[in-house]
C-alpha cells in the first residue's frame, strides 16, 4: 500500500462552448429565484397591509357610482377596496341549488400555479353536487391538518402560499369560474324595470325608487350586479350587446384554494364583485398606476423568465400566481382584503388583483366604467395592439358614443374625452396623408360603406366590428382601414397598412367610415360643452374634482410604504373590520340550502347563525356590520384564454378583380396563425424543476406608441436580410404625430 503512487487529479475540462447571453441570463434568474425561495421566511405573509374598507350609510348607498367617485381618490391608491352594505342589507341568493343543470370547471393544480401551466378541464357539476365536492375537499384538509386546532383564515393563507411556493404538497382544486348568468343562474333577482340586459321590462313605467331592504329593492337596486352596468352615469350603458363577464355578470363556484390568478380587467375596466354565500375569499391588490402595474409585470417576467421565453403573453392567460411578498420585496405597494358573505369588492382600472377561496362559496362579478376610466381604456387599447389581442369592444367607438351624451359628463371627464379625441384625430389625419403619398387610393366614394352607429353598441354594430379587425394587431378599424385587391376579407389599420400584404401601394385602397371634418366636429362639440361647464363652475362657485391619484397620467414616485397612511375614518373602518372577524373559523359546509344528507356526510349543519352561534358566521358579533347571511366572493377571473395570432404575409401575386365587398357581406375576417409546440423547464422551489410541454401561438409586436406601417419586430433579428420588409414600407415617428406624455397629458401608451 505504501508503495502505491497517488493518482493525479484530472485537470478540469474546459467547456466546449460558453453559454449565450440569453442562456446566462436565464441561469442567473434561476439562481435569483432560488434565493427568493430560500428567503421566504424573512417576511411573513401576515406583513402585507390591509386594504381599505368602507361602511356607507343608507343614503350614501343609494347611488353606487356616486359613492365610488367619493372614495376613488383614496381607495384607488390600494387598487382594491371593500364596501360593507349598511345594516339591514340581506340580499337573497337566487342560485337554484336544486337545479340539475351542470356547468364546467377548471382543474387547477395549486402547487404548480407559479409555473403558469394552462388549466385543464375538471368534472361537470350541478350546484348541489359541486357544493358537496367543495365541502368534502375542505373537510379532508381540515381532518388532515386541523384535527386539534381551529382552521382560521390566517392559517389557511399560510397553507396556501406554502403549497404554491414550495410545491411541498400536491393539491388540486376544481373551480367553477366564468359561469354564464344568462344560461345558468344569477345570485341576484332579475329586474322587471328593464335595468338588466337579461331582465324584463314589465314594470318599466315605475319611477320611484324602492325602499331599502325590501324585496323590490334587491331586484331593482343598482347594487344588483345585473343592473349596475346600465345605471345612469355608467359608460357601459351604451353597450347594448350582452358581453359575458363585462356587462352581464359571471357566477363563480369556489372551493378550498381555488384561485383567481393575478390579472387586471378587460380594457382596464372597473369591476365589482359580490360574495353571495360560503367561506371567505382572500384578495390581494396592487394600485393601477402605470408605475405599479409595470412593476408587477417586471416581477412576473423576472420570476418566470424561462416560461416567458416561449410564451411572451403568459400573464394575459390568467394562469399564474406568485406571492405578494415578491411584490413587497420589489417595493411595489400591495394590500390584502378578506371578503365575507354580503360584502362587495371594487377593483380600480388597471389594478392587478388575485386571490383564492378558503372553502365552498358562491360569488358573482361584473364590470362597470365611469367617465374617468377613459384614459385607462386608451392605455388598454394601445397595450392590446402590442400583443395582437382583440379588445372586448372598440375603444374608439365607445369614445365617440360618449361624445353623443355630453350632458352626462363632468369637467374632468370632458377634459379627458377632448384630449383623447384630439390624439386619435391627429394620428388619423397624419397617417391618412402619408399613406396617400405612397400611392394608396381613397375609394370611400366608390365603395358604399354603412355609417357607424354612434348612439350605442348593439349586436349589429358588434358583428360589423368583428369583420374589420386589423390583420396584424387585431385593432378594430372604427375610423378607417386599408384593404387590397388580393383579398376580399383582410384589412389592416393605418399603422400596419404595408404589412397587410406584399402588393405594391397602388393595389391598395383606403376605406373610411368617419371623415376628418366629421371627427373634428365631434371634438369641437366636446370643447364647446367644456367651456359651458367651466362657466357654470365659475358662476356657482363649485370646485372641480382633482385628478385621482390612480390616473395613468399622474406621475407618482411610490415605494412599498408610500401607500397613503390610513388615518381618521378609514383607519377606524379597517380596525372595525378586523374586530368583526376576530375569532372567526372557516366553515367546512357553506350556509347554503343543500340537501340535508350532504351536510350529514361532512358533519356540519348548513344553517347560518348571525351574530354568534356555531354556524358559518360563528365568531361575528355583528356590531356595525350588516347581517352577513348572504354573499360570497366573486371576481371576473379567468377570461377566455387569449389567442394571439401572427399575421400571414400573402404571396406577391395579386389580382385585378373588382374591389372587395367584405363590409357588405357576412363573411368574417379570416386570419392565419402559427402554432408551435414548446417544452419549458421551470424552477419550482429549491432544487426542484418541472417540465411542461405546451402548444402556444405567439406574436411579438412593435414597441409602445410606435405609429407605423412597418411590421412588428420578429422573434429573431434579421433586419439586415430585408426579408421581412414589405414593398413600399414607411416609418412614421410617433413624436411627429402625437405629443409626448410630458407635453400632453392625454397621450397614451404602455
């Protein structure tokens, strides 16, 4: 042994190749994410601050939009807020629990929510069978983890994030989200005065408002989510076509840990969410300022860089959840609110929000918009164009429709409307002139086009808008569009005219529905009305409301602790809310009219007791609160999964056939998509990876406010090849068309 020579250490082999810059970036981010996981215990979820809570009086409660306007400047700093109705509110839950009609569910793998994995289909249930499933699931968790202690909301919140962040335990929740209230049920009674799109008008002649707390009040109240989108002062009342989840509510059947992932509303609308029955729901919210919304997206992109490499628009899929602690560590303000039966949650424009259920429950949600939303809607429109995402309705159409009802506007909303009109008119005029210079012809005098309906957005108008989507960015071409003789169905917006096809400009033509003089006339009418309002303000000595802090054009330098400090009444409300739920334990069986056998199986009574007792509201003393015997979380969660399409560049060949008649026919616009199958490996916790194979369709569009008729950037930089440049392409500097944000507060962009 002593004579054996020692083995020499083998020299370290040099790498045959070094990782690319992109690969090294992904490696560095994976290491950073691992450090975040290791540091989870540094900051407990309980450190997230409580969001604002409001207790309106019966008088304040009569007018929802007036009350929202009253609290907006304060509440919008948090992104979300809770409204507790006055004492005596007891809205009945109208969901037919005996119905045999079945609805679909989504299968959520809770321990993989950080990965952005697409939700599969769950089982189909009727209301009673779903409540049994949800109760059984909750009871199983309680028996496993809470045999000898209370199952409190605080404990369940820690359980939830432990599952999501560490993948320590597999948990599957089947979530009954986005249930169509017109096809199935609404938890609210339907109006008989024509106040709901899905109601009746048999009592339309009644003028006086019903008394608070009566049966008729719950049916006709503007707090009834079927009625709220159409109430006076709501911008969405001009949208007469039913849009599920937007102006017609969606119903939600929740279970333990069923999740509504981080998202903001379609078109950056407001949302209102009501808790009908059952276990509480935990909400998290981020202010809707551009700075804070962009900050959340940055955290999202950094944390899920591997997934985003293959699915750039993953956040829009509403399938990803990550801890608010990550936001707090990134100095992004975030708050949380617990929602119990009988309570409303308001989310403000562009405010990201997310959360989960703590057991069986039923909720409902719908969107609404006040005139102050307009600037946010413009931002949403621009953002969607960069991802080739179709908006739920045309922002341009709604803006011009709002201009037909000037008597509904305040000074501030008139200013915002006038600024936005000026922006779109300037862009439209500039682009039309430049396209004419390239040889594109205006044939609007030769091709008869139906006039835009500016009074309302009805079914016919919506169908017509669907036929004039830009092939590239999916923008609804409300004012004008470029078409070509080579296609009878494809059109492009003015920004992407030369990306429509490879035909020369002389083969293309401009279709216009609104002339520049007509558009200017609308803008001048708004300016005239604004002068009248200002004169009245001066005469009456009234003071115009300042721009709310949540406005996208108000600059805020905000850090985590820059939430407006809660003082006075608001602080009292939050403390009152904490006291109201002190000692509360989460029920296993919801306070719903389930068949008795179901409740016997899970060992709890289905009878609720308000103000004490052993029912679902055990632990509430009811002081200062309405009877919480009705209500449940509802959020406009999972909207239909986004489809992003890549525009097809047709071959150079073209015909000289007659001008297309696409807008006189019922043929919808056709598009071509490029679908790819990708495999992503994601770090989930410390030293743990998951591999997911997904099929996605993606497009990377041009940067913000790039008003151009050149194609969006391709995934690879082949700018030197010239292969992606259509004939006759021109580029227009946005600065020459629209004033910068510093010069014009009405400019929009993301």
